[in-house]
């Protein structure tokens, strides 16, 4: 085999190795108490077969992410404004800042009860969540 043929073979072989596992595209909508969640984040944590952690931004109530197939826990996070406060800024002058807290109950983030199975191809998930049980 000539050197250029060997180089071409190695390039093609390397390209084919990455084609082994097709990823799934996960897209969906998220609401809390029937209202669209405008911004936040969704994190998928694989529960078996290796460590995978994939995240997506919630924008206008929707999200989308590509990830390997498997079973995942789903964690959702968003902040809500609960008040305002005046504090000294870096320059010493008073500035008004928003006080925020987590929008979702712990059962949807730190202690999530949400799960999904991702398969190759398209996966639609609707997260219609409630702040109280």
C-alpha cells in the first residue's frame, strides 16, 4: 500500500468509527401550573450504561438537545423574581438588584422524579409540571 493510500484509508476508517451510535434529538415544551416556562434549563442525566450529562436551554417554553440513546433522569431549573433590594454596587453607589429563587420544586431538580427514555431519531417530551401535588 502506498503512503497516500494508507493515509486515505486511515481517514475513512476514523470517519466510520464515529458513525456507530446514532444520537436522539429530544425536543419539547415545558409548563408549570399550566403556564409556559419562558427561560431556564433542562438537564438529562443518564441512569445506566455510562456517565452522560446533557443540557438544553429553555427559551419561550421549548428546548432541544441531541444525546446518546438511553434512560435518563430529567432535572429542570429556572429562577423567578421574588423581590428587589437596593445594595451598594462595585463603585459604592446604590443599585437595585432583583432577588430570585428557584421556580421549580426539588422533585423536578435536586430530587427529580422525572425520567425519559431516549431512542435514536426524534423524541418529543412534554413536561406539564405542577408546583403542588
